[in-house]
């Protein structure tokens, strides 16, 4: 049956995939934390600025 063979993994390839996955997790967590810290302030400036201008 074609396509059912399990490929052999090169250790360097496995390491590269692991590093890329780790980088993706770190960026996901980092940007999530940054959004929690800076997001409300940015939204106040963008949305809250319109409210102050109309008063």
C-alpha cells in the first residue's frame, strides 16, 4: 500500500521541528501577556479619545 510507510526521522529535523514549536508557544504566550498589559491602555486611547472629544 502506497503512502503508509513510516518515514525515518533525522535527529536534526526532529530538533528543528521542536525548536519551531517551542518558538511558536513562546510567541503565543508572550503576545498574550503583552496584550493583557498594553491592550486596555491602547483601547482607552483609541476608543476613549472619541468620547472625550465629543464632550
